[in-house]
């Protein structure tokens, strides 16, 4: 059974940093392309970014609002995906989901972790 | 990249069929067959319902179907059931090698 468990969320001040983790199990993580998607309170889904598998090139893509501030990385030895968030803004407040990527879609999702950016 | 356009809400009675539209541009919906649909119940993670415009993942009811014409994709739910009441989001790959979601549609089952 595919399981994705996010952690690392919490309260952070504007301008601060936070690193989220996503522990994966139930599938071959090293072969998977992975994404982060966020959802502000009461709002819709917003794609954050994606990382390819190492065999796929290991490259990353980001949404414009987070480009240059957020970095996605992976540790295939630990079956873990990361999202390093720097220079956080109040508008980054959201539940952050990690998701597996398949054929242009996001097929398995974690339960999400809440990030609150507030002074 | 602007969000794809979805109606804010749609309603239907049990047993009826409803369709949710998702309008984009030739740079996203119209340019690629990477349109997907997600169901989200309150407080829960989204669930993939349709991928590649019209394909259902294993385990998703065949009451859910997807299609696309030009820059508009559609999700149709037939034989509405109370458990279908949820928020629905479309998503598309874009020419900027990014993904964009729709604003979401609340489905009310009357």
C-alpha cells in the first residue's frame, strides 16, 4: 500500500525558513517523480513544484510564486522527499501535500502538513 | 500562469448526472492530454479520479468520466450519490513545464 507521510509543518515568522519532509513507502521511491501541492485555508489547490527521479534526470520545476525561495530535493536512500522553504511570506500559509506523479497527474497524496506564516 | 476556470458550484439530485467544466487555454488544457480531476472531501487529501483526460485509476467508479474539447475539459458524474458531495478540481500540464489547477467546484447533492 502506498503511504506518504508529511511532517515538519508549524508556525514560522515572515522571512523565516522551514523544511518539510515526506516519508514514502509501498512503492519504489527512487523511480518515482514527486510533487508538492499546497492549499491555503479555505482555498483551492496550488501546484508548488516537482522533482524527477534520478534516472529521469533528477531535475526540478517550480511554480512562479515560489521559484527562487523553495527547493525540492530527495534522499532515495531514506525514501524521503523534502521541501526547503526560505524567505517565507504570509501568503505561503497553507497545508502542504506531497504526491506521487504519474502520466501528468498526481495519483497518491499524503495527509498534508500545515505551515502557518505569521508574526 | 492563471488558474483554470471552473464553476464555483453545481448541484444535482441523487441518480441524476452532472457535468463540471474546466476551461483553460491552448497553452495548457488545449495543448496537452494531461488533464486530471481530483475529488476532495472536507478535511481530507485530494483523490485522483481521472487522468490523461479520460482515464480512470483502478478503484474509481465508472460513474466518473472525463472528456475534452478544445480548451475545455469536462468531468461527468452519472447516477449521483450522496457520497459524491465534495469539492472537485481539474489540473493540466502547461507549456511552461508547470501544472495549474482549477479554482475548484463544490458539488451539492440535493
